[in-house]
């Protein structure tokens, strides 16, 4: 009887530890993120919970999680590491003319060189995006990455979780179509301007959506068909009518690398 109780208690403890790994992270997102923007100065001043969460990422046992929990873990890890990278260098002082002032891109190697310990691996942000996230076969994930920029996905005021990830990714997809950073149907110019995120992740979006496009677009490229299949159900009636003519051009816009910073607004 004692053995059974001990085992049950151990399982309970393990479950409890695994069930609430994002509690502090969830709380800080609720406190410091508003409509996808971040109070970076305040977050830097009160960085204890973010530091603790990033520390937990290093030794997390991801293999024990379900597929949905793993996807949520890696999205949270990416977004938390972006926040951590920004506040480590905040206020950002780089002066590269290629990017806006204070942009995360002004931090040398922010995505491609700076390394982080996650789930026992040493990874850059680019490696997480390019080698791990594609394995989940859901391109909506790439629209959930905040990237520390106005052009990224709208950072949520809550952590992703395995139990809610389907609705959270559906929200990310719907939110994308509602933002000019993501999609613009220019009726006067007869063109559709879309986020370069779709071109960066062309393979994933084409695989998931190209064959779902209306037959009227059969002669268009796989990525164009994928984008049209992705956005059309969520467009306004006037926008749909414009696309039905099938005379429009598709262009990839410029990614907006301005820092998604709320500092100085709202009293912080």
C-alpha cells in the first residue's frame, strides 16, 4: 500500500510540475503585453519571472509532452527568448541603416548567431524556426511568432498551451488576415500585398494550403494558391469580389522590423 501511495505521489508531483511550467510566463505576458505590444522597459526592470522561465526552458523534458504540448512549448520558447534578447540589450542602440532604430535587428546576430539552451539543446532563434517548428506541419505557428517586431505575429497576453493551441492558432490566423502588416487587398491597384512571412515559409504554406485554393486559381503558383486559400474565407465581401476577377497581382511586402514597444505609452 505504501509503495502504491509513494508512486502515486511521485506521479502527482511530476504531473504538477509539467502542468504549470508556464505559470510565471503567463502572468508576465498578461502584465506586460497589450494588443501585441510590449512594455519592454517595465519588463526589464521586473525581469525575474522571465529569467526564471528562460532558465526552465534549458532543461525541459519535451519528449514526454504530447504533440500539442510540444508545439505550445516551442512557440512559448521562441517568443520568450525574443523578449529576453530584447531586454538584455534594451534600450537597443544599434545604428545599422538597414533597419529601424531600436529594432531587434540592431542587435548583432539576434536571430542567427546568439545561442540559447532549450530542452537540452543549444539553438539560435533561426534554428528553432527552421529546424524544429516545421516538424509540426502547421504553418499557422509561424504567424504566432512575435519576432519582437510590428510585422511579426501579434504577441498574445497569454502563453500557448497544449489544451488551447488549436483555438490559439486559429486566432493567430484570423488576426493575421485582419492586419495590413499581413495582408492588403488593394482594389485600385488590383493587387494583393502579403507579409514576407509567407515567402519565408513558402514550403510549409504551399504544402498545407495550395490544394485548397478555388479552381479559378489553378494556374497560379503554389504559394499564391496557398495564400489565397488561407485568406479568402476571412476577407470582406468586397475583397472577395475583387479576387474573383483573378486579374490581380500578388506581391510580398516589406517586413516591418520596428520594435513592438509600448514603453512611454500607458504610463510605463
